[in-house]
């Protein structure tokens, strides 16, 4: 369908474009920016005066829960929620049931995502069979059906030698490996960041070294193997510093941070609310500030939701018995705009961290808004506000931000030139 978006402030971090102009879409692509091509007659027009048009957001970690955990979420419900948050492309982690370690599971996810049509889905395959850290999964077969990267989540490999061999194999085929660096032994049994808040509440702690010890090891193995590596869900200022040091010495590694880690600290746990129970845990104010600076400088090039929807019962037990995770993809853009409101980032830099940065990290065909690129676009009103939870599409209501008034509002989300969300 031919569609024109008129009078928007068009921001494309990849090309540096930032001006008020028009967009013209046809055949799933951006046909032109500025004047319409000769003879172009749109079937539909959108008056975008006062709105910002940006590349559709790219979220590197959205748990879709399907197959296997449909009580928590489905591909249809969570991609619909993602579209409401301005997300047009998302990666789903391999913790499904069965584990995403076979071509059949990957094909099932991709087929159902295409049927739903709300957002594009790029599966992350399991690095090891069953995420057990013992035998390598069928990485090439998974790549061939559409997996864009491979990881083991927070599940550690049984020994470092096996992990090293896995990385060398992945490097041979130029596959990207995603690390969630957390030392299993140091983190075992922990519920919160090891510090004054955890001590006051009597909660078992997870020290910062659970991240930094594992991260230092993983970076050395990446350097040895030459594998393409992305470090996901950083939580500490020292962890971000280790990534910066690795980049400074020429190691081509990228990193992302969960958006809620840029907003919350472990002080949020003071009332024992299970809504703040996440793994890896919320850390100190100093860690949050360090992560914010790493995002500002570009050391951390991607902000992700790390969306983990749960059914209501999963958060009703005492804190230590509840399941970790926050449902937040539906609020990705408004929540991220609080970083602009706080003066940390300007709008173009924020959009870069939400689109081109994550797309480049995993080499996804997304995150750009230029002639010939896919017509994946978010249109949002920076002067409006969003009341979190006023409408809610995710099956998981485990979100501590419900009821908050957040800056900006997503008005349209388009995938391949189709409107998949209006607000």
C-alpha cells in the first residue's frame, strides 16, 4: 500500500538526518524522504505534524513465552504489546519449552510471529543443547532457519574448556554469541544485590563480582577465540568499565542494558515488593549512574526491555519464592523518554540506543530510516504523556511502573509499511 507521512520531525541516527519533512512508503519500503516521486499517489496519508518519526525500535530481549509458557504470554500477545511500545523488531531468548535448540522450535516461533504480524521476530538460539552447558546445539542448522545469535542466558557452561570450544566453533561460522555474564557459584541462592539494602531486608546477596569475574573471563575467551560477542543485561558500573577497556584495546564487542537498570536501584526493594525481583539484580545508585554514563558515551550501544511477563500468581508468594522479571516492552519508548526528561540523553541519541545500536550489534536488517530501507517506523508525540497501564496488552501485569505518568506517547507503529498499532 502507498502511504505518506506528512510533516513529521524525521530522525534517523544512522544517517544523521534530523529535519521536519515527509515520508513516502510503498511495497514495504521507504520509497522517498522529502518530495514524493513523480506520479506517486498515496492510498493513505498520516498528518504527523508535531510528531517524531523514527526507525522502529529494536529490542534485543523480549521473552515471548511461547511455546510452553502460554499462561505467561503468547507470541501474539507479546508482539502486540511490543508494537504498542514502538518496537518493530525484537529478539526472543531461547528459554522456551521445549528449549529453542532445534530448527523445529525456531520455525514454530517464526511461523506464529508471521501469523500475528505485529512485530518482526528474530530468535536467539540456544548455544548448548537444553541450555545445559554440556553439548553444543546445532548452531548452523539454527542459523539457516533464522536464528540471528546464540546464547545460554544465565545458565553457565559446566566448564570453561567446553565454553571455549563452543566459541571457537561459533567463530568459524561467523556466528554471534550473546553472553549474560554471571558467575553461577557467586550468585547461587542470591536474591538481591549484596549491600546494605539486602542486609537490612535479610535477603541473600549477589555480589557485584558475580558479574565482573564472569565478564572478565568471558572477554578473555572472546579475545582468544575471535568470536563476535554481545554482552547482555549489564548491571554494574565496573562491568561497563570492563567493556570500555575491551573496546579501547580493539576488541569488537557490544553491550546492552535493561532499561529498568537505568531507572531503578536496589533501594526499590525496601518494601519487599516482588515486582522489583529481577535477575541479575537491581544494584546501587552508583552502578545505575555508571551504566547511564556508559549509555551516554556509547560503550553500551543498546537499551533493551528484557521483558519477562508472568502470570499473577508468579509474583504473589514471599519475595524469595517469586519468579524474577518485569513486564515492560509495552512501555519501552515512554520509559526511555524519562532519560531525555532527566537530561541524560538528547532524543536522537536515545533513538540510536533503541534502534540502530541494537540492530548493528546483532547485524539485524532494521534500525534505519532512509530511502530503500524497510518501512519499520514509530511515530510518537514527545509533548504528550502515557499513563502506564491505562491500556495493557501484555499477558504479564508484573510491572512496577503501572499507574505512572510517563513522557511521550506512541501514536503509530508501522511494520513493512503496515500500521500495526495506533494510540
